[in-house]
């Protein structure tokens, strides 16, 4: 199930190994990341959600633990921007090629600058969306950072 997503194709093209984690998604939930953590039996701090944001006039990817929230002020400051906000959902879906709740930081239709919360480095492996609801990918923080050409910074808050 879902093994041919753009996210898995991108990882395969880079020669990065990962563990696919398909699960049955509950269509009634809107807390996609927490659902993944619960169903997969993983600490929510180890499961990261992908948020599409606007910093000034640029769409940028923020990746933070599902147990927390994006600190918009810290995020804008990290990027040298004046103001950060969440991107329009329709624009986010169009630019990434993914549906909300299934947006992966990997294999997006349009490449975006990416910032991952620095807590990613606390784990041997982390989980991110595999590109569809009900599918997460487990990989090392180093490989996630490399595959997304990301920087890490303190961008999450409890």
C-alpha cells in the first residue's frame, strides 16, 4: 500500500533506505500526525508533521513534532523573514502534489526550502508522512535532512 508515492520514489532515487509504515487511517480524524503516532505505537515527539508556511512571500516547509506547534516568530526569525503564517491549504496541496494530512516533506512537486525542528536529532529514527493519509516513513534524521536539503533550528514549542 502507498509504496509508490513521490516521497518513496524520491528516497529510492537518492539511495536512502527507509521503513514504510502503512496503517488504516480513520477518515473521522483531523489530527493526522497524532493518529499516526497512536496507531504505530510511537512517541509523538518522534513523529514529525509537515506544515506549509509563508514567510514573507515565499512558501517554506516547516517540519515539527506532532506533539508540539510551530513557533511562527522563531520560524520567521530563523529564515531572516519579517512574518510567517500558515500557507493557504489549496496552494499547499497544489504546490506539493499531496492532500492535507498526507503532505510529506519528501518528493514535493515543487522544491521548497525546508526547516526541521532541531529535536529531530534526538532520535535514531523519525517518522514523517509518506505522501498519503495512512502512510508514514521511518528514516534516520540525517537522511531526512539530506533528502530535503533542510536546515535544523528551534522552531517548535509545546
